């Protein structure tokens, strides 16, 4: 059953236009801030396993730091012509905590 797990504090969360790596219950997560809205996805790029949390935010996508595949922060789907997808996690804040929903 899915449960909400603390990822970091709101003070550690990335500023708008940035992404970071974090870990919740052993799961590596890329936490991104798109125009003030936090989103969370699997940290490992499906291409060559680069850490997406070290990538950049462009528009509504996180761009992989190694070969620039861009993953939509809402769907996890890579921009064409790439055909890949990363898991996207629901994210919310609760007081000073940022939580992600994990299975
Ligand atoms: S490892 Fe992410 S695009 Fe290659």
C-alpha cells in the first residue's frame, strides 16, 4: 500500500528552476521545482543511469546532466525522439516537511 514518506524539509527543497537529489526510505528521488511547484521522479535516468537530480530544469522538464534527455516532471515521459519514462511520485508538503508517496 502506498504511503507518504518524508523526503526533506521545505528549507532543503530546491528553489524554482532547480532540482536536487534526495532519498526517502532507500529510494533515490529527483526533486524539482517548476515555477514554485515541487515534483518528484525516479532519480536514475533510464538511458545510462545518470542522477537526474543533478540535471537542470527547463520549462516543465528535468534535463539529464549526461546526454540531455528531458523528462516531463508531471508524466515522467521523455521528450521525443527519445522513448523512455521514469516513475513520477506524488509530492506534498506537511508543515516543514516535503513528503513523497511510495509503494
Ligand atoms: S544518462 Fe540520461 S540521457 Fe544519458
